[in-house]
């Protein structure tokens, strides 16, 4: 099959429909979202950058949001190839790729598999790179028992699991935190639009995938942004290691920052993204 597109979907070569939002005019910025969310998780950054002269595109990963709920293809290589086909279908060049959490891994794997020919720069926000889970190559990673617990939670009662996860995701479980019930409800709503199959299969991808070689191939300027109180993707085993592997990497630490920086620190993140794009 060939790639086909409509005003808001791309149908990939394997027949998967990928939904995307495309706003504004100017240099292109493409956003990859975290698990178990969708492209709308970037809405604050997208609106801000579109108002400042950029074209912003965010897709829903296969199995997530409004994209096809496929049984197959829930693998990091497929995620990266889907991203490549969205970029190809929209004929984007000089793109800045922005990825959060699992989406940061998707961005790195895209470069690892498809190169930097269409890429001007990249931003990794709370990203799972170079590897999140504990392994022989990553002895200080998060123990696999943690991810087994996530799998159990998703299979047993994912609706309640997502409600519970939204607390530490945004740091609302910390003393003195000003919790937003609306923000937590939005996390739950987006999570429940992800298929059970994709939600379950993606856990292995964000926890076990080793992006070391992908990061080494990211020869474009790359900004790494991470909260030092990220309870979901700990900074020491990810961002601090990633910046050492990136040829042109720079680390920006948000003191007290949670995993959900796109909401909890949106004004600072918006300003930092704009500064990076203009640099």
C-alpha cells in the first residue's frame, strides 16, 4: 500500500489510520505524546507556538486517541515508522521534533531509523531515553517489578489505575501541591481513549527499549528538559545519561518539576521551546 492522507489523517503502508492535528503556518514543529495519552496532550504548546509563527503538528500514536486501534504494530520501530510516514505525507522539512516520555523515545528511534534529513532539531521532555528499565546495560534503571505492577494495574482495572496514576504524574501527591481535578480528569479521559491492547503493549516499549545508539545518531541540536522530581521517569537514569550520549545535547532541569511539565510548567516550557526554536 501507498501512504494516503486526508485533512487530518494519514493512512500508513500497513493500513493504519493515524490521526493528526495541524495548526498554523511557518517552520514545522512535530509533537510526539506520552503514554497513554494523545496529541492533544500538547495543546498548550501547540496553540502558543502557532500564535508565534510556527506550524505545529501532533499525531495520535497508533492504538491511542483517534488513531486506529490496531492489534499489531505496538512496537517502538512501528511508532517511529508511523511518525516518518506522517512527516512524509505532509512533506515536512527542517522539522523540529518534540517528544514527551514515550514520545521522546519515538523521536530518538525515528532518527535512528530514518536519519536527520528532514530534521532541524529536537526536544526531549521527560523522555524515557536512553533506557528507563533496569537491565545489564542499565543497572541503575527502574526495577522491572515496577513495570510488572503497571501491567497488572492496566489489565485489572485500567480506569481506576489511570485515575490513581494522574496524581504522581503531575506531582499532585506532594505536600503543598495545588492539584487540578480537571487536569487529572483530562489525563483519565485521554488514557481511556487508548485501546487496552496498545496501553498494555506499550509498557514494554517505554520501559525496556534501549535508545543508546539512536541518541548517538541525533547529530542535530537537541534540548533535554526534565523535572528533578519526576516520579514517573526518574531524571538520573534518563535525562542525565541521555545528554552525555547526544552529540549536541543540552540539559535543562526544572527544579521540583513533575512528569507532566506540559501542563504543570506550561508557561516555562512554552518559553523554553520558543527560545530553542529561535536559536
